[in-house]
C-alpha cells in the first residue's frame, strides 16, 4: 500500500475565554491507500478536529497535512474547495440531507456543484442508492425515510464523486445498535469492493474492532 495522507507535527489550539486550549498536540500519522481506519477516544480527545483538518474543513495551528504528497494548507480556499469536492466524501453523525429534495437528488448534489450534469450523474446516483439497498426509495424525501435509510443516502452521496477518501464522523452515533451495525458493515463492504480509503471516528469499540487499524487519541495525542 502507498501512503495517501501524511500528517506531520499537527497541532490545533482554540482561544476559549481568554485561555489557549490545545486540542491536538504534535500529531504524527500516516494513512495508507485502501485502509479502513477507526479513530477512537473519549469525548474531547480531538478526534473530530483531526478528521476536519484532514478534510480541510478546519485549519491546523501548526504542522502539515499532505495528500498524495501535496500540502493541503498551501492551497488557496478555492483549491481546497475543489479538492474536497473531487477527492473526499464526508459522512457525519447527522446526515445533513436537504429535506426538500428526494434521495436521488440529494445524492446528485455534489456532482451538480462540480457542474456535472446529465443522465450519467443520475444513473450513477441510482446505482449507488441501489448498492446501499435503497433502489426502491429513489424518489422519497428524507422525511419519508428511517434514520438508517437517511444515513445510507448520506453514504451514497459521499461516494457520487468516486472519492479517494471518505471521512466519517460518528456515522452510527445517531442510530440504534442494529442499524448502526448495518451501516458499518456497508462502509466495510465498500472499502473492500471499491478500495475506497475510510477514516472513521467512532465511540463504538465493537465496531472499531472491525477496522483494519485503530488509532487511539487521548488528550490530543495518539497513544
């Protein structure tokens, strides 16, 4: 396997009530292409912050993040936006689907943002929704879907641009145990069949044990 993400001396601080709070402290990390990595640790350990920085949704205070050798934080804002759209899929604890659009339309949105139009986008979205078990729910809006179904739509949306990397922040955290297990199994199957790299933040030790590697954060450091 080749290194996809190389994190070097990554630190992140926030100013809170006049105090400097250090959330990440000199993180050193490599993610290999094709891995499914679970990031675990107590609340406040810095897991989501690390994920957001790897996805350029947040900026480090110091340190570098390289993706296939390219320093992400030497990019302009526009370049970072294009990078996120083309290279990364995001899945969050709360699915963030647009309620006025159907499942199919929600999945198509990242492609439309990139000005990909036409039947090929819709065909790809239909294929993804079928792959995640929602081929019969294409034209249902989020309010007509269960929590697990909505999260499956979010997974399909994350994959519509055929990203190299999917970053998932507590993707099962808002679901019951059975549905959460099913969503994690889906992510693992996509990792195995498509070769998509996954970095998944989770509190669920049972699910993290199924990852190819576990990274444990404690007080902003890898332990």
